[in-house]
C-alpha cells in the first residue's frame, strides 16, 4: 500500500465518527449516505488508487445503492450498525488470539517491535502482553454492548422506536450518537495512551524512544505483518 493510500485511509477513518454524529443530528438520509460512503472508502481507497476494475465497479454500485437509500430511512438505520459491528469484531480478534496455539495478539506485536521470537521475550513481558490482550478484548466487548443497547434505546430512530415499541428507558438520538460515534472512540484512545504511559513505568527497556516513535514503528511493521496477525 502506498503512503498516499495509507494517509487517505487514515483521514477517511478519522472523518467517519464526526460525520456519523453530524448525520444523526441532521436526521436526513443524504447525510447518513455521505457518512456511510466515507466508511466504504476506508476499505476501498487502496484498490481504487491502484485502478483495480472490481473496486471501481463496486464503488459505482455502492454509490447507486446509497443514492437510493438516501431517499429512505434505511440510511439512518445503517448508521446504528458500525459502532456495534466494528468494536465487536475487534473484541473478537483480541479474544480469539487468547485461544489456540498461537501467541496473544499483542504478544506478537511486541515480539515484532523488539525483533525477537516470542519464546525469547522476558517472562514478565509475556504475561503483561497476554493480560493486556484480554483487557482490550473485554473493553471493546463492553463498548460494543453499550453501543448495541444505545441502538435499541435511541428515541427517535432507534430499533425499538422504529418497530413501534417505546423503550423502557429511552435516550435522545443525538446523545446516543455522541456516545457511540465520539465518546466511545475517546475511551479507546484514552485507554491506548494510558496503557502506553503505564507500560513506560513498568518496562524501562523499550525499542522505541517516545510515543510517536512507537506509533511510527507500529506502522512500519507493514501490511503483510498485520494481515498475518489478524488472520
């Protein structure tokens, strides 16, 4: 993947949460379709830039579908799905790595950052990375569950409200969208930074100099590494 594609993907990904929140507050199908289109580009931008025919065909079909959905309430309903699906999938990826013969997900990342085989990592670092993997799985599962509850309880526009049932306790659609599309990702970012600071106090011997060097080295692991880790 080219550097331009990486930057474009990151920008589209960062744009989605505020776009989704704006679309929910706006309440229109067109705004929701724009937010969903942005999310689709997160996954399609690389093959589009590589001029892959299937990617351009799929993008054209998605554009036609979103144009049609923009005239209905379906586009707004679809905005309820990504916060649950995305965080739930990430939780599953972290949790899955705790089972089976392969090392935990974060253990493999740390192994690559240190340039050492997993079995040569210090025992305390192995324990820490496995527990951290479990902590991420639990946090992401809890956030996905909260987002699922919000999707059902939002009024108006939530699943129960659209089915004609009044939730036992409702939450304003704008508040639900704020929590699902902005606050939750703030929690994830806060946990990520907080854990980095904690790790610095526990483990003094690290292969990176500071936070930005850590992020840079994570990115330099390359697409092939991440595909293998998430496979």
